[in-house]
């Protein structure tokens, strides 16, 4: 294990590289209000972040990443386009001994730019890829937006699409929903019995018969969902070829050019994929224009689906081996800026490097 | 010398003494009624340590006792990576308690976790905050809901009278221990069909990090033979 000064020196070299690429260095507080992070990530973040109590400000978290504070800072009045760089510790709670570091340095580069998203994707990737070139890492790319566009393109109700979109980062539940909406799972007898009961009477009568209504969820909310359940039960299944297209996308792993060709084939069957495929083609062209050897890139359509929750478009990782966390990760997070901006949004893409892993691999010198 | 930690009072202590007695090992409190010391007869080399049931997981995890009897639920709730730090030798067949997720009985549209998840999404959109589940079993409930892919909920801490939180509008649902379900029904709540987080009972645990010399290992072997484990 490299010592801390050596790791910090690697981090400083990366920060210098980001500054040379036009980024403005920024800082963020280590103590972050828990509220915004909990709203974004849900209760799961409590298992992954250190929560502490401030006597005046309430629940706080030790900074689990820089993305949220940097976006908040930018939304509060940054000029556009903007490039930011940072270097500092992040903290990740570990529930198992020895598995992963609970405190480590992170060097990051974030780009906010409305003009040309494929070019912005390529700029961030090329900057991080070039900075780590001496290490000879394997580069994996992906695009959560392709899966999202496939879901939007399904021939089914907006309600079902919204349910699938909501669980796009939870593979288990996504799978179960897709099986149910696709008519592939054997119908759940509990659901069938529920539908039968709901069809037998008005929601108001059923609620009255079930006992006094307690709590904040009101009778009209229960009635609305009863109606929605009955409507959904009458909906036809999503056509099998469309479900198969979604599955083929989830399973797609190839070199980047071959993956693009495969996706063109899927777009022929599902026209809703055409814009996503055009985006990918434009990104590959932009990467090539920045000198990246696109033919050498791996592409996995579902890459980052479980671990990089806020990414909703391009994603990437630079990997040294299976027994080490990714040395660098990054991607596009347009939706996160919309949530944090309360209506205002700006296309954003960024990436982070762990200088500790860079040092462990022999460093950049 | 093996240190065996058992609950110091209440029904759990009596049932533990009965369980050991039925296997020819007697656990006896020595000295005055209020003294937390005891002796073990019927097997050599075992020392009795009387502790509150809630302290036993911590003492096991730290290796300050070799063996301990306590509920599966408190071990899983209190000790991260519990299986890496202790071994479950036997489930003892008493102290049964189910940790379940319950919602208002008037939620006629909700039977399963699938429904709860869908309701959580709609609730958050309608009320501007995540659906609140009151519990004192944060780790168990969070791990369970994560594995089941339930989103848009938040846990609110409730250390007692959890069944009342829904009526008092400080939570929309609860996760709590029940043995018969009568208290839940009396509070107009129902258990989700697939809402069983853990079927807990008392169990005998061994601490991996306790000092296990040649003597202790031999004493443990003898004890396990005596107990039929």
C-alpha cells in the first residue's frame, strides 16, 4: 500500500491535468446535509455513507461523493459551459471487514455543457483516459440511455413504462416487472385474488369494510390505485419481440463498433431506439476525433446499472483487474441536475479517479 | 474455561435454563437473587455469565464470551457481518418472534411488497416525502427491502409502541416483532403476504474471535456432545 503523501502527489498530478484541460478547481464541505442525498439515493445510502448528527443543522453525512455538492454549487450561479476539477477525501461505510476502503482520495472532472452532448462525453472520457494512459487499463463503456429508450419504446401504457423506468437501476425488480408485463411470469395468485376482490365492489365500500382508515394515505389515493390495478389487469401483455429486444440490450457485450452494429439491428425492429443509436454513433465519432481508439473499447449496454445509480446516459469505467475496484468511473447525469435544480436542468457529464489505486499500480511517473 | 452468556432475567432466562436442564446441564444463579453470577453443573470447564439479552450480541462479537444465547433478530440487527464473527450452533425452539412489515388494514389495494413499492412511488409524488416505515430494526429492514427492490421509502426510528405510529400519522407503515398478530389487528394493521423479514427464535451462538485455546476447544467438544449438537 502506497503511503498518503505518495497518493496525494498522484492526486495532485491528476488535478493539474484537469486544470490544464480547462477545469476550475473547486472545494466542497466534508459535512453535507443528509436530506438532499437521502432524497436522491433513498434509504440505501444510509448503509453506504457515514451519517452524523449536527446539533444545529440536523442529520449530516460525511461526503460520499463530490458530484452532488458540485452540481449544487454550479446550479447556484455558475457560468456555462463550465469545467470543474476537485481533489479530496470521500467516505464510504463498509459493513464487511477488509473488503473496501472506507476513506479514500478522489480526483474528479465535471463538465456542464448544453451545446453538444456527444462531444462533452468524449471530452471527459478522453481527458481521464489520457491521464491514466501509462497504466494500460481496460476501458469499458456503456449507455443507460439505450435501455431507457427501449423502455420508452415499448407498446404498453405510460404507467407500466414509468414503473420500469423507476426500477431501471434495480435489476431484480426490473426483471420481475418485465416478466409480469410481458405475460411471461405465471400470474401471482395473490394478485389475481386481489383483482377479484377489487372488482367485486367500489373502493369506498371495500375500504369501509376493511376497518377504520388510519394514517396519512387518504381514501382517494387508495381508490385511485384500485382503479389503476383494475385497468392494468385488463391490459394486454407487452409483445414478446419487444421484451426480447430489451433482454438482448441488457445482455449486449461487445467491442464498441460491433455493439453499435448490433444496436442498429435492434433499432430496425424498434424505431424508438433510433435516437439512442444515433447518439452512440455520434459519441464514437467524437471519441475518435479526440484520438481514442474506439475499436479497442469494450461496450456493455448494462454497464454501471447497479453501482452508478445516478448515471442516465453514457457511462464508463477504467479497470485494472477483477480484484480491484475500478480505477476511474464516470458518466452522464442529466436527470440528477434536474432533481437538484428543482426544475432547472443542465446536461452534465463527469468522471472520478482514485489516486490510491493509481499509486498502488505504480503511479503515473 | 468457556464463558457462556445467557439472559439474566425474564422468560428467556427460564426457557434457556430449561433447555440446558433437559440436556443434563444445569445453569444456576449463585448468591443473592440480584447477583449476576452463576454456575454450570453437569459439564466441566464452563462458566456462566448473566447478561441482558441485548448485550449478548456485542459481547459475542467482541469475543469476551465464547458462547451466548440470544435472539437471532438482535444478533442480525446489531452485528454487521454477524456470520463472519460468530457461528450459530443451534436454534433452541423458543423465543419465537416474527419481524414483519405491516400496513393499514384499510389499504385494500395492498397485499404484497410489490404493492407497497408501487404505493411508495405514488405516495412520494402526492405528499412530497418518502413513505415512512417505523421500526427499531433498521439494518434488517433496510437489507430486506433493498434485496426485494423496494424504493421511495424511509425508515423512522421507533423504540416502542410502534403499532401506534400509523394512527398518530408519524409513519405510513411499520416493521415490528409480532408473535400472534393480535396487537397488529387491534391497531388496524395487516401483515403483507410476503412481508416476513425474519422468523426469529432464540439460538446458541459461538464467538469466532473469543480465545479458543486447546482447553476451550476440548471443553466445547464435551459440551456439544452433552447437548447433542
